[in-house]
C-alpha cells in the first residue's frame, strides 16, 4: 500500500524529518521524507495498519517546536524509494516558490546546556552548541527550504564527528542544520574598541568577563544583533552606559542566570516564570521587590518594574557564569536606529560606546531585537514582538485573493505580509525616521518577500502622508494601495490577535493617528469589524500647542487643557505649579493654544490627556522617550485608591463626545487642596476607566453589541487596562485584549493587513 503525505506549517528546522524517519522505521515502513518549498513531503510503503498508526502519531507526537498547519494524504501506488525496504531522508527539493513556514530562533535546550557544562564533552564551553531542538533559525536563514547551504552556516564545513551526528538517526543532531563544534564551527574573538584583536576562543570569553568585572562596557554579538552589557550591580558602569548611549531615563533590561536570581530581584508568579523560561525567552517586565535593591539605581531609575530575561544562547550562559553577576543587556544602537547586526557597521558605529567587542564569525542574516512581555490577567502579553516569536504566523479570518503587505506605522514599526490565510509580522524594526531604520525596514520587506515566496499585490498603509511607511507604500510600483485609518488598524489587530472578525465596540486610545476628518485622533470609540468602521465617540478635541513639540513637552498639554477650562481665569492657571515651572513660556504657549491653527492642531488623543495630568501633578514636564509621562504617571498611582474623577459625556451629531477636560479640572482641584500625586493619578486612571465603561454601555444600548476590543498604546498601561477590563466584564461585556501582538503601534501592520484582506473578500 502506497501513501503520499504532505505536511505544511513550521516543519523545517524543528527536527521533523528525523522524527518522521524514526517513526516510520519503528513501524517497519519503507519510503522517504524530505523538505521542499511547501514544507515536508513523505512517501510511505507498508501494511495498512502500520500506515494508519503512522498517520495517527504524525500529528500527535510531532516534535515540540513543530506547528503543523495541514496534513494532506494521497493514497495509491507503490512509492518506496530505496528498493531495499528502508526509510530514507532524501535531499531537499528546491523547485517552486517557498510555501513552508520559518521557525523563530529558539533558546538553548537543557541537553545542549548539559554538554556546555560537561568537561568531558567535546562541546564543553563551546558558545555555539545547538541541536535540532534549539538554536538559531530565522536570523541565519537566507532562503528556503531550511537547509545548511541556505543559511549563514554554509561557510562552515562539518567535521567528521559532526557529520556522523548529522547522519545518525539516533542522534538529536540528525539533520540539525546549524550543527557544529569547536573543530568546525564559528569561533569567538575579543576585539578592543578600535577593532584590534585581543584574544580568541575561550580566552575571548575570559577577557570579556574581565572587561565587565572591571566596570567596562562590552558589545556582545547575540542571535539577532549586538547588545551593550555592563555589570548590573555596578552603579558607575550603568551610569556610564547611559551617558555613552545618550539614554537619560529609559530603563535597561537585566539578564540573570536563572529563575532563582530573578526571584531575588522581582516578584515572579507562575505565569511570569513560564514566560522567563519559555523557549522564546523574552524580556519580562516584573514588579520589583521592595525589600532588596539587587541592581544599580541607574539601571531602571524610579521604576516599580524591572525588565528581566534569562540567557537564551550558550554565549550568554557562559558570559554570566564567568562574570558572576547579573548583566545589563541593552540593544546596541544609536538613538532612534535599529539594533546593529553587521560586524563592520557595529565596529564603526559603536566604537564610542563599547570598550571591547565580544564577537564571532557566524553572520546574522536578519536582525531581531529582544521581545518584551508582561503578565496581564493571568497570561503573557507582548509589548514588543521580535526574537523568539517572529515570524510565527497569525491565521486570518479569510484568505485574501491577493498577497497583502501591511506597512505599519512610524513608531515601534513592524511590517506584515500575508500568504493565503497566514499573516507574518516582522520582528520589531523601531522608529522609521532615521535612514538606518528605514533601510532595515525596506531590506526586511524584501527578505520576507523572498523567504515566503510572495510578491505583495495589495499594500495597506496609514492615512498619515508623512509616515515613512506611507511614503514607502505609495512609492511601490504595480501594487494597489489601500489606506487604513490608524485606529481602525488598532482594533483590527486586536480582532486578528484574538481570531475574531465580527463587529465590536472598539476602544482605541493612543498618542496620535490621522483621522478621516483630517484631525489628529487618539481617544476613539469605534463600531468596527475587519472591513469597516464608524466613529461613534471620542474625547473632546484640544489644541496641541507647537504640534510635535507638545508630545516632547507634556507641560504644553497641561497649558492647553487649562486654557480651555470654563471658569478658570488666567491668573489661576498661572498660579499652578506647572505654570511656574514653565516660566515665561507659559503665556506664549497658552496664547498659541487659544489661537489654534496649524501651529496648534486639534487632537482627541488620550495619550495627550495623560501627558497633561502628568505635568499638572508634577510627575513629568518633558520626556526623553515616547510615552514616558504616562508611564511615570501610572508608576506613582496609589493602587488602594478607589475614587474616580467624573467626565461629562454629550452626544453631538450622533457621536459621543467625552469632556476630558473635566478630569483635568478635578485633578487641579485636588492638587489645590493638597492631595498628593499618588491619589491624583489613581483617581484620574479610575476616571478614564469609568468614561470607557459609560461610553461602551451607551453604545451597547444603541447597537446591541456586547463585545469590546481594547487597543492602542494607552492600554499597555496595566493599571488602566486591568481596571477597565474588570469593570467591563462586571457590566456584562465580553472583552478582547492583546496577547500575541502589542496593543501599541507594533501591532498596526497586522491590523492593516487584516483590513485589506477583509476588503479583498468583499470585492
């Protein structure tokens, strides 16, 4: 009896062919298995019961890293390939456009770590130990099928010992493409700040640990790019890293040796530990313990949370062990640029930041920054989706008739490409304003297009004409551009993230996004599905005096809100603490807000409302990174406070309009009475929660909709999100939140692609 089996999904680079070989051999079946552009093909010959058992166990017992999307079985004919009753792994077939899925990079497995620590093993202290169950995948893949000649390991010829493992069906390195050892694989090198060699091999590791222990800044080449490292307990070194990187306030992440060390620094529940130890190994934002210091104050100044990760490469494990302390590990890049991954560029551009470079000769083909996650309502949710997660696909509600490219936003940018019902979101790129970031963005799109074997025919983009992603989209030849409103894309990304497609009440709260009416939106209540939306409510618009300058200087938003409050005269506004801190600038900014016009565009942004209250409460007048004022306002909130500021809601031309200024007035009155920032912040957060619930309740009465989707960067605020979801659910709503893509702009590209695909279906 002959059977042909086609297996599609993440089935290359995950040990699937060796698994099939072992299963077929144990069942006494003849035939062959191989990779091709679509996934894995299997040809079987044997008795009916054996083949039936094979097909049952094929999906049930698949390797842990595999993600089977589809199994197709064709029966009939004799298909055994060897002629002697054996089952063989055969060479990959490379014809046709790629249709398989690429595995993300995987953290080092326990078996490889055991070899790394065993003095009797030939891979003892070898920084590139890997097997079929772990190691680099996406970042070394040049093309598909996933075979060594099509990866950046192509230049490393296997030694006899590794070749024997590669061809041994009983070995876990059977057909593991990046397999290597000290005799045939990549090698470490320690360079000084000018790129001159200092040491190689294990001496490079010893020297690098010495640089760190002596207070130096070390550039380390990881899986998807370079990081800058210092000892996390060294106050001077952490402060010096801030100075060199010109990173005044944004917190650094810390890499620790294991969960026990993480628990010494932070509160780690079962969900957080699962995130920390999972194969993706993201940075996990955790509540800091109040009874210990643990890390230098300059690592995460003034933050109640700490970003913690565990080592995910053998090199990280060795470096932590040799240094004997937790390490700050932050992306090596210039401000506003993507993580450096090219060796020559790293030396040229990071020489002023690093005292030494711990590098190696395995090229990185596609850069991938670290993913960032946190625990939200008992599950992990991503704040940045990159290494370890990308390019694992999302499944869309419908298959687009043509391939779609979602170009994303301008900040925290990603792109998304569809193939059939799969949507592939890129690793985090970053902010696209700089040349290097835009170059990384365009190169990434070209690589994904080749890797996935698709040429986008529909290109979805933001309405903002000055976004670099929009300009890129509109400059592409022979494609159909599809404009997708920013906040509709947010809600669509939440729907796609949850596998939903029906109409919902969408609450999209963020910084800024171009609206259909030409104004800047950001505090939106939408009635939306994947294909369309209508604006059902929003925060009352206020001017942004100075435009983008008001984003960098939140005190300007405080001035704008106070200038618009009925009954508050100028002398009372000038008497506020924020006005006194602004000094002579206050009057001119207030006058600009009242004049309006292009220099003070109107916005309904929830993010700008948070900025105004943060400045009013004395939390933050100016920012050094995006969202800083709102983040710090959340940090100071008293979790025990249950009071809530009220906000008026009116209906104008059939649309709900929320008086955000009422929250500002209430906060001002409390501050005048001597109420502290912690209580003011909590009451403000609770007031935002209440206005969301009241608007959703009004829209439910109007439409009958009972599902609410929360999206936008403001809902990355855990205090607000948790309390909003809790109140909505108590009020009988079903609530959708993000988990697989960020609620912020990192999820926009998925939303754009989902909208374009849905509209294609309706054509």
